[in-house]
């Protein structure tokens, strides 16, 4: 039994702690996610903005009150349940969640739309006003309505355009279209016309089409049921997110963050023929590698630095290479002929995955079993345990270091968890 004075002291201390807790936890602050609530919170909100942080990280400590302030601003403006939520994940405690979303640095800000994580990480200004402005923009209607079909003919031809023709906004068809637009708005522009305006395009009912950049009158129409979200999304994703993307100085950081090796074609901007050949052969020969490698093209006149590391210059273009984020390796064939020869592109990637590219750079071509001498070494090849010391070997060389790894996120904004991204 506690003495009266001790009781008073205890209750006073508890009251003080409760007051401090109330002052610290303001209404509208970011919600802490864990294994029990993450799926329900991300699933039941149109937009969820998540701060992946660590308490010990100085940058996380700086961002925490700013993120909460932005959360309060947005919660006051958008009061409709299920519209938007700010959330946070303590990555030291929620290791499984951090691993699931491949968090490699603190703090990382990720956006979820309709339950799906957006690839692009938020990299804008880290002030409460800037964060709030970013979310306001995300909550805007992802579909642009047009009052005449002529307006659809005047769309920006440099961008990928989705075109929807609907009888009414109050339909499952259009609601699915909006969901797809919300998830792919960074990759395509979504447009729609309704009622009498779209009647001439709805002979067989509501319809959706895709317009490639730099084309007109060549729209590709979706032939599946519009009330099936999964089919519509899969089709739209294939059209909006190209298999082969162009890397620029603006998106290089974003692409390195995906963590996949690059198979990258450096070419002269005017040499569109080799770029088209590369796109075609990637789709034909190595489509199955799309989840393990990023297929990219680059303006070789702009990316002269990686070319220099490869011992190449603009006069050598086109150049095809792999950047593994550790080293770079050149395609060992004439680019045009090599692309046209079945199997060479696939073998180049197989040699990366097996470690052969790295191994052969150090020790020369792998010997075949028949070519091995009784001591296990290839005839004429310097045994691995001999080297400069006995005068018979040459000092091992290193493949050119990755240059794109250096375009990964700046350490001035993040605490990097590991060096190998």
C-alpha cells in the first residue's frame, strides 16, 4: 500500500505525463502503421502518404514534426473518410514492412494510390506547405473532361494519351477508368468525353482507347469488358509503361532506386533506327527478364561520362552495356548485328546473372571441361594462385565502376542504410 504522499506524487506524475502526451499527439498527426493495421489503412483510403523513418536518423528527426504539420493541414481540408491519410512506419520496429517495400534509406516518403504503391518516391521540398501542396495535387481528378471531340484531336502528341468515351460518369465502367487513371497518372494522360459528345464513339457501348506519342488517327482500342478492373488496368499498364524507357538526368535517380541492373543502349539522338531495333528485339528475345533488369535507352551525346568509363566516345555509338550498380560491361558484339542474332542478347544477361561477366573480366574466358589441363587450369592460363610475385602473372584488373550508381539518392537528404542499392 502506497503512502498518501507517494500516491499524490504518483498520480501527479501520471497526470503530467498524460498532459504531455496530449500536447505531443495532436489530432490529425500521421498514423503509425504496423503489421496489424497497414493493409486496412492503405486499402480503405484513396491516397496514403507514408513516411518510412528511424528514430536515430537525424533527417528523420527533422522531418517528423514537418510531416505531422502537413498531415494536420490536409486533414482539416479533406474531411471525407477514406479520401486521404498521412501515415508513418518506424522501420526499426516494423522490419517486415520496411523489407516488403524495399526501404534502403531514411527517411523515405512513399505514396499509395488505391492500395498500390507508386514507384516514384517523393523528392520535392520538405516543408509542410510543399508536402500539403503535393497531396492536394494528388487528390485532383486524374481524368480531364472534354466538351468536344475536336479537343481530343488537339492533345499533346508527345505524351501517351488514354481516351475514354462514356455515356455517364455514374457507371462502373467510368469508375474503373478513374481508378486506373489514378494509378497510372504519372505515365499517361487520361481524357474522357460523356453523353452526346461521345455518342459517335460509343456505337457498341462505352469504349477506351490508347494513343501512342506522335500519332493521330491510330488509336488502339481496349477490347475487353470495361467493368473488369483487373483486365482494364493490365491493358492500360502495358500501354502506358513502356518496356524500354529512356533514361535522362531528370529520372536517373528514380530509375536507380528501383534497384534493378540496367541494360542500356547509348545511341545518337538522330539514330532512331537502332533504338527501334533495340525495343523490338528486347520484346522478342528477353521479355521474360523485365522483372530482373531495366531496359533503357540513352542519348549518348549527353551521357558521355559513362561512355568514357567504358573506354568509348560519341564516335563509337551505338554502344550497348550493362550497369550492375557495381560495374559496367560492354556487349561483346557489334550492336546492330548482335541484336539481330537470336540468343546473343539473352546470353549477355545470363552471363550477368551467373557472374560470368565479372569472372571473365578478371580471369579471361571460362575454359570448357575439355580444355582443362590435369591441374585444373586452362592451357596457357595463369593459375589463380600465381601472380605478380613470381613474375608469371599480371595484376588483376577491375571492370569499369558503375557510373549510374553515383546518381542514386543524395546523402544530404537521407541516411543511407546500405551502399549497394
